[in-house]
């Protein structure tokens, strides 16, 4: 009797599923490299004692001898001018992370690439993005990355697209697109994205964050947190390790959050043993203060981010006088 043709494919699928489970277990249980030095300096946000403040975000990461630029600000010259004022050299930065496609995080890329590649061709020559960043959008937030991709690649720069969590350097992880387990909906309304088959609500599927695996616990650097701060942290704790959160830094899109939403967010942050928050950009000043109160943090451990504010793994947070 002829054997049914579906037996071999079914067996193959079962073997693949078993292999995937083993691989996932190996990734989550395997020991990961830990950073011992980490410094993050904010170069674009709204609040400033000196320099240029704007509705945007950018930060320089210095970790175990490596330098990475995370986001590039809202105006073409903001990060360039603020770096000069802070006496920060960006010419030796090769890698850039763009957290998502919105122009308040991407507008400075071409200015910085043109400026520093004059003397250092490798400067800002590699940009890490999440899958979905080049999708066509319509409505409130059209996609500036469609033209920027052409302009940037014309300079010899390359885009690296990430579809899943990846350790881009020892101890430094990109989340790639983040699953939306909780309905945080931390993204603006009024934009649609072309999936290739239909126009649907744009939930900013290309939103990604950096996660640092350090000797003091996990550290999160977020541009806007459109995936949701808690969704991002839960995801990171799953693919990395469920360690205490030493610090959450950047924009978390909580400026319009209700008291109930902030209370829920704080309860999860408390569950993750959050020690420090440096809330910048779209986090919202009042939201930072509410999180400080709800988490029982202090004026030294939960602050509003300013231009030039610094998080240091070993010494904590230092920010401008206006935010102390």
C-alpha cells in the first residue's frame, strides 16, 4: 500500500519545532557577556541648560571601549551643534542605531554623515534599523526614510536590517521589532502603513531599543518606546535574562498617559526591580515625577533628561541644574 505523502512533511515540521524550542532554550539559558563600563550622554531632547533643545532624541553610547550613536535628533544640525558644545567627538563613531522611522529621531543623520566623513570615511557609515522602517506611510507621519535611504547609501553608507534580537557587540543587544503583549499603544494616531497588501493603522512596527547586559543588571535605552516600555522590557528579560533593571533611559511616550496607565507601568517597573530612570523626550516631565513617587525613587535616581545629561553604570545619573 502506498504510504500517505503527508508523513514526511509532518515529521520534518515536528523536528523543526523541537529544534526551535531547543535553540530558544539554549539562547535564554546560555551565559551572556556582561559590560563593565557604560556611559550614555543625551545629545537631543527638549530640556536644556546649554545647547539646543528640541522635540527629538539622540544619545551617545560609550560601552567597554565602543561608541555608538543612538538616534540623530529632530533638526539637521542639533546633534552636531550640541556635540560641539559638549566637546564630544563623533568622528570615531561608525555605528548608528535608529530606533524607528519618525523624523524627530532621524533628521540629523545626513548632516552628521556628511560632516564627519570628510575626514573619516567610516564615520557614521553603518546604520542599524528594524524590519519595517522603509515601509510606505501616509497621513500624519509620512516616512522620511524612503528618500534618506537613497541619499545615505549614495555616500557609501549601509543599512543593516534587524528582524529579531541580536547582540551587535559583546553585551550590547538590539531588540529588533518588539512583540506587543500588553496593549500599551504608545504610538501616535493618524498614520497608516502599507503592508504590501493593505493600508493599516501604523503601530510603528519598526520600533526597537538597545539593551545592555551589565554587571549591575540590564540597562534600557529607548527612543520613543512606541512598542511600550513594559513590552520592551519583558521581551528583553526573555531573550537575555530576568535581571534587575539598573536603568531605563530615553523616551517612553508617556507624556499623555493617565494616572491609571502610569500606576500600571510603575507596578511592572517595580516588579523588574528598577533602580534608575532618566526620562527624556516624549516621556513627559509630569510622568517622570509620578514614576518617581510611585516607585519610591529619589531626585538622584529618577530625573528628567537634559542636553548633556549622563548615565554612568558605576556612578549613576548626572543632569543639568534645571532638572535636579
